[in-house]
């Protein structure tokens, strides 16, 4: 196999991994490895597939080791191998890998969070015993509805600790493994739909869930700006080929078909996305958190509503703290240093929507705006 064919094949495998087609990716990588046994990327990808799919965790360690020997990016090998070591109960090796990974890339917050989690297990157990938080917590959000705003708030609550996991499209057996490994007071961030399977896994683990929502019109604007400027977002190539931002906003409203995105990806229309996520509100263990209430004065909101929203979150999670600590949390929420932060202000859609955008939005998701209380009717 010549280099160009190999490059394209590996690129296709990465796309299969992105879409969770692990079985096909695993088969192709196994075949590639017989012809290119010393290729570092093939070894790494095969390790990753066997790791995240759960096909063979111990064999995944072997392939991670081989990819490191053959010269693949040391940071990513150690970062993912550490998570696998931790999953397998090899804490010492996990800590060693994470410490080396952090020394290579000190700016990676996830690696530091996982290391803090492992090193803080004993302290964390003591916190749980002090009844600071008696639940596992799922910090869920609609994509581009303020994920980082909510996680920054949760990170500022001392009774809670980040698990190191963000879940989105994981297979059921992966969710079960991750959720079962959590302790009371730990949280996992996510973009999870309330499917029958996901709900069962959440209920089995007695989670308290939070769902972050935002004016869907602002979500569309945020998504288009993010997706056109981040090369690793699956829709970037398609969006930048469109004529202008007017067309991109229409696409954000109406969605992207799989055929439009190389027949591998798709994005549902904004109304369908919200209606699916809002089904979490059918469960009493869920609390809907409104972006506009949490953002505070820095994002054109109010300090009073911000504090009230934080208090609702604390009550929902059964956490009691002094008022002065709530004020401290509120002062940390607005995080302009987030890699996905753009403007964050309320009502920015008014600066971007034309009459055509408004018409399309009313047809596709006008009912969602009324359900969430952003509009009283279709006359806006």
C-alpha cells in the first residue's frame, strides 16, 4: 500500500471512530497492522478503539505501548493510557502517565483533573461521608447552550469534584463502566439525549441531573461561529463552503443532512434537538438551568437571578453552604478564558438574524421558544 492510499485509509478510520463505528474501524486497523506493524498511528488508533469500545482493554495497553515505542505523540498516548490504567485499577501507572503527560503539556486541564481525582480519592471519600453531596451528578447541556458556564459553576462548589469524563455518544457498555466507577459527589459532563437506555443507566446510578438550556436562537449563532472556526468540528468543511453567514445561519436552524456532510455526519434541526433534550424535564431528578439566569451581569444578565439560580442548583443537589460562598461561586462563573467562549451575551441573535432567519426559525422551533418562555407567541 503506497503512502497516499495509507493516509486516506487512516483518515477514513478516524472518521469511523468519530461516528462510533468501532467494529468496522477495528477490523480495518487489524488488517493495516499486518502490513504496517511498526506504524505508530495505526498502533495508537487500534489501542484507542479497543479501549473506548471495550473490545479488549488489556490488548489496548499493549498497542498503546507499541505506539509509544514507534514514536507516536507521547502526550496523547500517556493521557489515554492513564485513563485505561485507572479503569483497570492500576493507579500507580495511571499517575505516572498523567504526571509525564502534564509535564509535556501543562495547559491541558483534563489531564490535571484526572490526576487530582486519583490523588484525591481518600479525601474525596471523606467529603462524601460528611454528606456534602449524596449523589452522583450528571452535568448535561445542549451543545453551545453554555456547557462551560455550568461546569465552571459546578467546579466552584467544593462539595463536588470532576470525574475527568465528558460523555456524549458513548455506547451503553461504556456509559455503564464510567457511571458505575463514580462516587457520590463526583460529576460527569455530557451532551446526552434522554434515550431509554441512557435514562435507565442514570436511574440505576441514582444520579441527580442538570440540564443547561439557552435561547435556541443564540445557540444557533454560537454553533455557526464555533463550527466555522474549529477545524476539528465535523461540519466545518461543509459550512465554510456555503456562500455567506446568512446561509450558515439558515443551516444552523434547519440542520445538515448526512448527504451534505460526506454521508457520514448529520445535524438535526434546532427544534428537534431541543425537543429531545427537554425530555429530561420529565424526570424529577433533573433540574433545568437557564443560561440567561446563570450568566450574571457580565453577560447582560443580573446578579440577583444568577445567585438565585446557583441556590436552586445547590438545593437540587442537597448541598448547603453559607451565603458568602454562594457569592464567591457567582463571581467565578463567567469564564472568558474558555476555549469555546465567544461573546456569551444574552440576545446576540438579534445582531445576526434577518427576516428570513426569523421566518425559518418560527416554522422549525417557534414552539420551543414558547415552551421555554423566551417568547409568548410567534409575533417577534
